[in-house]
C-alpha cells in the first residue's frame, strides 16, 4: 500500500477519481478522454500547489519517507565497480555507515554515507542510520585513504543523529565526531557532502564538512530534531510542528542563511516519486563540481573550505542591538 501523508490527501482523492473514470471507460467503452484530461490537469496543479508550499514539518515528513532513495541506492546506481570497505581497525564495523571506492564517469571516488535500511529487519541491522564512534572512525579511515591516493570524497548524509547510547559515549562518541570535523577541514582532496534525507546534529556533521555542501529539496538539516526540540522547550512532542518552523531547518532556510552551498531540486512529490530522475540529477551536479574542484590546488581547497565554515554564524558589531554590551577584546580569553 502506497504511503501518503495527511497533506497529500487532496492528491490522493484526485488520483482515485482518475482511477474510477478509467474503470468506467473500460467497462462502458465510452470515450472519457476529456474528463481524464481535466482531472489530470487538476492533479498536476494540486501537486504543484501543495509541494511548492510545504512547511517545515511537512518537509521533515517527506525526508523520512521509507521509499526515498538511500545511500547504497545512490552509490550503486550512479557508480560502477563500487567496493565496500569495512571496519575502523580498532573496534569493529559499524553498519550504520557504509563506504568504499567506486567509479563515477571515469572519476575514482571515495563514497561514504549513512545507511538506514529499507525494512524493519534492515533498519535494526543498520541501527536506523545512527552511527557509533567506530562508524565515524571508519569514515575517517576511508577519508585518509582517499587523501593518500589523491581521490575525491563524496558523502551522503541521512541520519536522525549519532547513536546516543551509553556504550557509544563510553567509546568516545563526542571525540570521534570532533576529530572528523578537525580532519575533514584540512583534507587535501575535494569533498562534496549531500543531505539526502535527515541531517540531525553532530551525527550529520561527522561526515558533513566539505568544499560543497548540498541539500535535496525536501530534506532538513539542524542541530536537533523537531521532536527533541519540542520536548526540551515545551516538555512534550505535541509542538513538533511549531519547533520545525522555529528551527529554520528546511533547505530553503539553510541556503538563505548561507549554511549550505545549494539546493538540488527533487521530482514533483519528492525523490521517492522518481528515484531514477533524482539519482541522475544528483549525479550531474556531482560531476560538474568534481571537474571544478579537482582543478584547484590542494592548499586553495583547504583555505577556501576553512574560510567558508569560519564565516558561518559570524555577527558583525554593527548588526547588534544598541543596548547589547560588547566585551572588550582585551578581556576576551
């Protein structure tokens, strides 16, 4: 049974009407083309109206659609000769993060990404895309390998967050993510990061420092999920829709605030409606950027990457309210 959301009900009703008219046409052999044409035009208009005006929470819902293309689907569809590599050479192999070398139209690339799974059994196996410290250490090992052989890195981000369990903290979850942030900042090869679904907290940032950072149209990227934000601010999940608006987590808001480099448009209705088109669109964006980034010297890549992230969240003194006190520079530690 096709999965739909509440805001898609008008679309579902029109689709049902089209099916009924088609059934009548088959039974009666009466030409219903004018009626079908009108209904299909109404359906297209309704889709454009709904998906062109989604709010924050509706984008979050679409980003979690179980039929959206996932990391391995992108990798296996757009590349050839992909070889998955395993283990962090310390603890074990985290199934929530996958990675390995593959060929992308002649470019040998290191692919790394979160993997959620496509059904209940697979999601449990993949820990719902929530990586442990060994997952981030595996990712870093693969990045260092790519740097050693001078190969670009492409990461796919789709996680509700790093795994928050006690054992993950005991094994150094925070340190593993922090080290990835530091190391990715100075890797001397091109890095392209794409949020293909959920991009939550440090779990997303752990493989999210790049020369280009993109979001698919109906994805989200934030320090916290709407549900967790609602539970902290209002002590209940009931205000998750309001939290989604306050967090400004959509691709449009993120691009407006200069926290990402671009938004990649999805097929009408979401990436799950036409995975093949979505994969081809993303592939073309990646190929265009690889040609540009590979032509840059390593030092220029690193300097531009650091400058980009250092510029985020900077507030100029002239933008501050008049009554806000400014700490003198000599007193700042």
